[in-house]
C-alpha cells in the first residue's frame, strides 16, 4: 500500500513562517499563489503524519539531535496528530475563503502565517518553555491582526488583550523557572518521570498553579476569559481572524490544559477542579452571549461557553466523555469558524452588527445563509449534525450523576442563544439595501466565499451522519453513535428547542434593560489581574488540600 512521505516535524512547524518571510517581497497576487501551494503542502504533510500515527506509531523528533532534556522534543501522537491535521485544514480553508478580501495584503498574510506557525508548534511541542515562547509569538501576532484596520476601538482592544496576556505569561514564566529549579527538566515526558519520584509532591504545587493559571487564561476559562471577546469580536478585526482564533487558536489552550494535567498527574490531580470550572464557564458564557446584540460578540461569548463544555468532557472522568470532548474540539472548529466567517460577510453586506437590525439573510444571501444555518444546527447539537454526536458522547459519558443535568443546562442555554442569533436568517431583508447599487462588489457573490462556506457547512452535516466512524477514524476508540439519532434524542432536542423559543420571546425580549446593563460591562485590566491572582490562589489551595 503506497504511503505519503513523512516530512520532519520541525519542517512542518517552520514552513509557514519561512515561506511567508521569503514571499513577503513578492507581488501580492504571486504571494497568494505561493501561500496557496504552501497550504496544500501543509495539509498533505499533516495527512501523512496523521496516517503514520493512526496506523503506525507516534513520531518523535528531538530538534538538532540534542540529548533528551536539553533539546526540544516534537511529538506527533494520537492526540496531537489530529489537532495538527485540523489546524492545517482549517487554515487552508480560511485562507481560500478570504483570498479576494482587500485586507489580504502581504503584511497581513505574513502575520497570519506567523500565527499558524505558533499553533502548529504548540500542538507538536513537548517542552514547556518552548510552549511559552510560542504563546508569546502568537500573542504579538494576534494583537497586530486585531488592530490591523487601525481604528481607535480596535487599537484599544488589541492593547488591552496584549497587556492581559502579558500578565498571564508572567505567571507562566515564573512557574517554569520554579519548576525547572525543582525538577531540572522541562520536557513533558521527563517531567512526568521526575514528578513520580518526588518524595513530597507539594514541592511542585506552586509552579503547577502558576503554569496552569496561564494555560487556563489561554483556554478562556472562568473568570479569565475577559480577553476573548475583545480578540474574537473586535469591531474591525477581519472575519478570517475571528474564525482562526475561535476555531483553532483557543483549542491550543484547551489541548495544553489536558497535556499538562497528564504531565503533573503523578503529583497533582486537579481534574475535579477543572470539571467544575468547565460547567461554570459554559454557563456564564451562554448567559453573556444571550445579553449581546452584536452578532460577533454573541459568537465570541459562545466560544467561552463551548470551551467550558469541552473542558467538562475532557475532565469528566469517563473515557467516552473524554473522546466526546476531543471530538467536540474538532466540531467546534468547523461550526464556530463557519459562523464567524459568515458573520463577517453578513456584516459587510448589511453594514450593521446588531442582530435586531439584520433580517432575511437566507433570502438575500442564500449560500451564506444556508452555511450559517448549518453552523447554527451544528453548535446547537441538532440531530444529524456534528455537534449532536460529540455532545451525545459527553452526556452519555457523564450519565448517572449531576453532570448529566449540567449538560442539559448548557444545551438549553446554547439553544436559547442561537434562537436569538437565528432571527437574522429569516424575514425580509430590509437593511442595507443601498449596497445593492453595486452588485458586482457584493461579497456573497464571491465564489470562494460561497464555496468554502457551503463546504464547511457540509462538513458539519457529514460529521453528524458519520459521527461514530469519524471518532474511530480520527482517534481510534470505536463507540456507537446510533443513540444520538434515536427518537428519544430527537424528541428531547425538539422539546428543548420549543423551550428555548418560548424563553426568547417570553423572557429575553422583555428584559432588554437588564441585558443592556450586562452588555455595557467590559472587564478592565485591573479586574483581569485580580481574577488571575484569585484563580492562582484558588488552584494553589486546591493543590495543597488534595495532594
């Protein structure tokens, strides 16, 4: 059976930024072609790595051949290889989606590829300090893209995002130094060995709390998510930026949350802490999403909520819930990335951002409207769409205790949020009709926009129809997903949908004054630093009590 050649892992990481650096001086159109080829190579390379890991063995590379513990180890295994494939595929799709956008100049593309390098490197890295460096790289690049259009609000949001993350990274750096002083290594696997040999596990509680506080911030867990709406929902941030941040970049933090938890497991197990925190994050996220009018902020706060749901699955203590959480990471990338991409096009077309001023997207922009509807069905867990499978696995894995009830609460909140969001799809398109005077410039007629939107929408549908086989193919464990299509589950979804519609029209629309007060509140820099300190102290106390 023929196999694809497997490139060295460090070349996969360095390819995006290297090509971007050399191609920066090319004419814009030629640069686009070069990057299109680069993305194709990256996808093929990721497929080759994934195939080798899935049906062969994990790939390990120590950069420059240095001994273990000194050199940086890159590892592609059953957890990182699917994330690598997701990141390269999604980046290629978003690049194609926006390839004709006016903002896609050489500078933008270079910074965008820099983020890709950071994401790929973090998924493959097995060295804590290397992860820190890549976090810093992505933080600077994301700040540049948030303020790329250089309006006053976006510059303010970018600088606030930068300062918030600088504080988080200071926690991480301090924790890394403390950890290295205690164990003498920073490699994940070597750390695990050294931690198992400690006579007093409490010796690493402080560095653990420092590092995990920073990672929890990157994961946008409660109460450290104040940066995320400013980054993902920035008023002038291009839709491709919001999509790549919410679809893939935030998963880097969630992925590391699990990786580092496994690394520290011989000394500290905080799974219960993060499972509870996941539920709180999911609940607060959808409540804040319901309060918003800006469609990008609705999506941004719901990224917070979905991260909480994923963390619940990953730390729920059940293999089925764990793999459901892993599958939901992939599903969320597609349906939330799709929703952000289509939201950007809708805002361009209508000239407004408030959901109550946008109507009739399905009639005015049929392809974009259908794609957005597929994203809504995916994120709400509608039967036969991808979100229904991963949510089913999480719920079944947590069955028989209060966690199952918690999943129902989160699902109902998600439905309520997207009943509100979906009002933009229906009705008569009465907003922004003046833009029809220039039909040739309408973004909905860009074949890349329509085509990529519909393809991602089809992926959301295929991920539901073939959910069980998809989990087996991507991760290995074989679980039947037929229960997700059962009459009981379909009826349960419809009942919850009716409740969500009733709650929206009977309650949410009647308390807009209260919701307006919530909308006006934004987390300040001082508040975020207090939250960081409080989170660190809470995790520190949990560690000392449970070790």
